[in-house]
């Protein structure tokens, strides 16, 4: 027991250190995790005996559900709106189109049996969210034309479709091939997955409106449980648990939730751990000695998938939207295969009694090829295609904008004998470059306006530097576009009701808002809300 714990801790530390090494040599970090797994595995130097596909599938499914949930939770919908239709078509029709093309190639060119051909196509049809997110973040790929958001939405949402295709092909391979069964299977996958995803998210948000948890740590634990339920509930009814988890994640991640920033950081760390576990376990399960045996068919499928199937699917979908040639080429190249494909291959291996081909190692080879070649060259290809833009910050497409915001909170207690007592807010002079955000009065949170009277023992919450976190207060942001109601107006004219803008990010500068501040295009308004 103790030795096993030491071994697990050592492996995690080695994987984390491998992250630094991978950044220096330009290799995707997730490939490092796989290679470390192979190093520790049966054919590696450490020779840990592990070939339990059933155990691996269960562990990897748990890890994948968190990766899928965070794929939605961490994606900022406001940034994704301009390309949402394109991304959803890529993740659905593009995935199906890719699976069909690969299946046809495997059957007619590689001579693989019909069902196994389309099983391979289904398994490798989706792009990998963990790989795409990791490369976009670690390489800070600031891509023009909303391409980063396009890749995030596509990679985060297409695994459920690949899973559905895999389930359908496996049902045919196991003899369930009547039209009624086929239609009902698709119905359960899509409808149950979608209904449970939306329903669980809505119930969670209603709960947060009526009840508050005792500490920020419990919010993380609670949302983690919600992520598990969002997968398990529809799966129990044979629905698509991955689709449900993604939908729940994207709704919750783009809603006003207390401690949003802490939740994003929590799931960022948890997902990082899940990625280490997932890719290391997949590497541990693989037998490198088997790879040469599948090298020819796997390499042929990899080349066809990378240079024909993926580009054909991308061009067919993006061309009607008049996407730029650079965007189409980059999206074609950035179709990374990853953990989900290997997990689905494991699922196929244990659910089909006999197969003529080693599907697991074929898919494992394809994933290695994709991450090593495509993943490594994405930054280079992006620059060659002139798709990078230093005026764009790729990190703004994720829901953790608080990382780089140099404005926090300042608490100011008003004694009962202070000169401000019984004056109105509009009649006092606040400290320079500060904004009165909230008044705490006998445990009551008051959103002040100019006519609010100040009383003794009030506590002012100002925007400014403070090491303290304010309970019951959350931040969210909105970018000013020409088509929004804020563009060209002053703060006094544009903001109404309970809305409070505490700070404006304008390019590289921070603007403390005042009533006569005119809002410009590309301004990022940071709102506060009392929960």
C-alpha cells in the first residue's frame, strides 16, 4: 500500500516535471504523459504489469467526463457566439463525415472488414479537447477570426458524437441491427443526453439562487458532484453522458455563480490531474512491441485522416460560411486525435468478442502520430498561415479572466463619528481612482447609488487592491461591440438597474469608470453582482 502510494506520487511529480521539459523542446505535454506510461508499462523499463482493459475503461471514463465537463465550463460563450454555428456543425456533421470517409478508406483501400472499418472511423472521428486546450494555453496561440474559440467549441463538443457513432457500430457488431433499435438508440443518445444536461444545469442554478454554501471550497465539491451526476444520470438510461456533461458545463460556466474564478481554477487543476491519469494509464496499457505490427495500416489511416478526411470535412462545412483560406487550413491541421479515441477503442475491445484487427494499438498509433506531428507543428503552421494576431489574447476565450485583472477589493469602515455619516454618496469625495461598489450594513449587502445615505458603522467595498475576498460578491465581464447597447454611450446612460461596472479594461490599460466615461469598442466591462 505505502509503496504503491509512493509510486503514484512519484509518477505524478515526474509528469508535472515533464510539463516543463515538453515546453522547452516544443513537444505537447500530453504526449509526454503517454510516453511516461509506456516507460513504466509492461514493455517499458519499469515493467509494471497492467493489461486490465475493463479497469482502464472505467477509470478513463471518469477522467474523460471531467475533461468533457471542463471543456464546456471553461469556454467563454460570449467569445464563441460568432462561430457557434460553424463549431457545432464541425462537431456534429464534421465528425460524422470524417467517420464515414475513414470507414470507406479502411474498407476499400486497407481491406479491413466493413464493420471494423467503420468502427475505426467512429473511434477516431473526434478531435481531442484536452490536447487542443493544452496547446492553445501553453503556446499562447492568439489566433485571428475567432479560430481559437472555434477549435475549443468543436473539440469540446464532438466527443459525444464520436461516442454515439461508436455505440451504434458496436450495436451492429453485436447483432442489434433492426431499424427500430437503431432509431431508438440514436434517440436515447441525443435526447436523454441533451435533456439531462440542460435540466441538471437549470436545477443547479435554481439551487444557487435559493441557497448559499458555507464556504468557497464546498462550491468546488458541489460542482464536482454535479459534473458526475450530469454524466451518470443519462448514462443510466442509456443516454449520452458525455453530451450531458458538456452541456451542463457550458451552461454553468457561462452563468453567474459565486466563486466562479475559484471554480475555474479548481477544475483547471482537477482536469490537469485527470489528463495526467488518463494519458499515463493509456500509455501503461499499451504494448510498444505491438506497434510495429500495426504500423503500416495505422500510418496509412493517419495520413488519410490528416491530409484527406479531415480537410474534406472542414472545407465542406466552412466554405459556405466564407471562412478564410487560412482558417480552413489551420482548422484542418488542428484536428488532433487524443484520449477520447483511445478510450473508445478500449470500449470496443472489451465489448466485441472477436475482431480481426488490433483496434486498440491501431488507434494508439494514430493518436501518437497526431499529437507528435500535428500537435508539435500547430504553432508553426499558425504562423505560416498568418493566422496569429498579437492584439488578441487567447486566454480571454476561457472563463478565468480574473488571472490578469490587477483590480481587487478595498474595505473601508465608516466610524459613527465620521464626517460622511448621514451624507449622500454623491456628496462625498472618494479616494482617487476608486469606485464604491458595495455597502455592508449589519450583514446586509446594499448596492449604492448617488442618493444612498451613509450611516455609522457602514463598511464600504471599493474597487482597489486588497488581499481579502468578499463573501457574496462575484464578477463577470462583457466585451463592448458596435452592435451592443453600451457602444458609444456614457456609463451613466448605458448602465441601468442593479448593474455595476467596477472597472474597464481598455487595451493594456485599466480605466476606473465614472458617470461620464464613454464606452468604446473592444472595451471589456467588469461587472459586479451581489449574490
